C-alpha cells in the first residue's frame, strides 16, 4: 500500500522532505501541498505527478485523498495544523518544534490523549543518526558505566540576519535538548545559561556564543555550547563521561588526507548534509510505522518536554538564575 501524503509548508525543509518522499524513500507519494506562498506551492506541485494544491492547510488535512500529513511550515503555525490532523484522525509528522510554547504543546498532548490514538511524531532526527545511535548503544550497554557528565557543542558557520537570540535555544539547542535526554535516559530538572563575550561576527540582536547548563533528575550535569557564527563549519560534538570511561559521538565519515605536510579531514558546512541520512531513516521509519497505523519516533510528550526545557533556558538567560524545569508526571498514554 502506498501512503498518500499531504505536505504543509514548501520552504527549505519542506522541499527537502518532498524530494526524499518522492525520489528516495519507498511506500509514500506526495499527493497534496499547501503553503501561504501559493505560487511556491504551485511551482512545487508542477514538479510532482498529480499533486493538488490546497489554499489552506486545514483544507489539505480534510481532503479525503490525504491519508497522512507532514507539517514543515514555520514553527508558530504547527499547533493549529497538528490539532487539525488529530481532529481528523490522521497521523502527522511535524518538524521541530512541535509548537512554540509549552502551553501549545500541552494542548496537543491533551488532544492526542483524548483521541485515544498515537498520531503525532516530532522531527527530532538526531535519534535516527547513525553516530548518535552508536553512542546511545554504548551507553545503554553499560560500556562507560553510569553517565556523570555530558559535554556538547552545536556550531553553525553563520546564520541569517533574522536569526535572533531566542532562536539559539528554541531552534538550535532544542535538538540537544531532545537528543540528550533520549541518549542518557534521564529528564532535566534545571537550566542555567552563561553568556560569554560576543563574537565580533554576531549582530545586535544575537548573543553568540552561549553556554547552557542542564541538571538531570539522576544528577548528571550537562554543558552545551551554542555558537552559530563559528565560521569554520557545521559541527556537532557530544561526549558522555561515565564512571568507567568516556564515549564520544563519532565524526561523520570523511577521507583522511595526508598532503602538503598536513593531515586533514573535511568538516561539513551545512546541517542538511550532516544529517541527510538521518532525515531519510527518520521519514522512512515514519512511513513504515504509519502504514501499520502506528508512531514509533519522538512523540508529542517529547515535543512538550523539549518546549518546557527551552522555556526554562530562556527564563534562566533572562533572569541570570538557575531555572527549575517542572512538568506534570508523564501520562501513562506515553509510557
Ligand atoms: P522556511 O521559512 O524555509 O519555510 C517555511 C514555509 O512555511 C514557507 O514556505 C512559508 O511560506 C510557509 N508558511 C508560513 N506560514 C504558513 C502557514 N500559516 N501555512 C502554510 N505554510 C506557511 O523554514 P524552514 O527552514 O523550512 O523550517 C520549517 C520548519 O522546519 C521549522 O519549524 C524549522 O524549525 C524546522 N526545521 C527543522 C530542521 C531539522 O533539522 N529538523 C531543519 C530546518 C528547519
Ligand atoms: C535549524 O533550524 C535546524 O533545525 C538545524 O538542524 C540546526 O542545526 C540549526 O542550527 C537550526 O537553525
């Protein structure tokens, strides 16, 4: 059975996901598109066989030929589309963030529980990355003993002018927020944010770099650097220090060169390339689960927990204090 997919949002990652659904993955077909930029939706549809353009995301979700929905529109629009998909009883893959506030994520959690079905997956693709999976296996197998500390960094070469301070947390560090609690099987209890002096490459509305300190229920301490004007490349680092040893995220494969009296490898410049395989694995897994009427990946509760943590980081940065991370107990529905 081929799944008929409707995609809402045909911007940067929307195009990437449409391309992989159409040309790389198996078991799905993009049959419907919608975007507030109608021209862009029409131009994208023209390149696909038989995809229909809907003037609103809600109309796309309601369309009988659309079996499952992919939401790749901008963050503030996610809540309404995910809620509409739940109401229509359709499985929905929503790019991160699930929604832009913890309250909005909770409304999604409540609606999903009320529907009685698992319908929502959030686009935290790091859980599908080969390197992160190998690192998690080493931790889960007890190779380094119980984790004590995690050191990590998320560096981008540069960001556009519109990228402002909060985005370092809600758009960028949100990936670490989700990946690290999954990696060490723990939840966070507090956050603190340190702001070193700015790089000369930043602008007035962006503190860059920043350091985020998280503490977990189990007593693990995490330090995460976000540096989005690092200049030299797109670099994701993660090292877990345990009682018996240290495990690090493997570097992406690259030829090791000996030349001109130098030993060198290439550092990628772009998140799209760095995680290209994980996006493929993530969406293929989603399609296969969806064909069985299920969701296997990061769920609405994970999206909610990430949003609560991001809010605490923002509060900690604003007040210069250690902010508590408080959530209600995880509902049995998400056990
Ligand atoms: P983008 O700005 O390139 O694209 C967003 C698209 O949404 C645009 O085409 C815009 O016209 C459309 N849009 C805006 N409001 C809409 C509405 N109400 N209804 C329908 N369409 C609407 O942004 P992007 O970089 O593609 O990001 C989209 C989402 O994907 C964001 O939530 C972002 O955080 C996420 N993202 C995730 C990753 C990842 O690594 N998982 C990477 C990049 C982006
Ligand atoms: C972007 O929104 C993403 O999601 C990328 O994966 C991330 O690495 C980048 O820093 C974000 O801005």
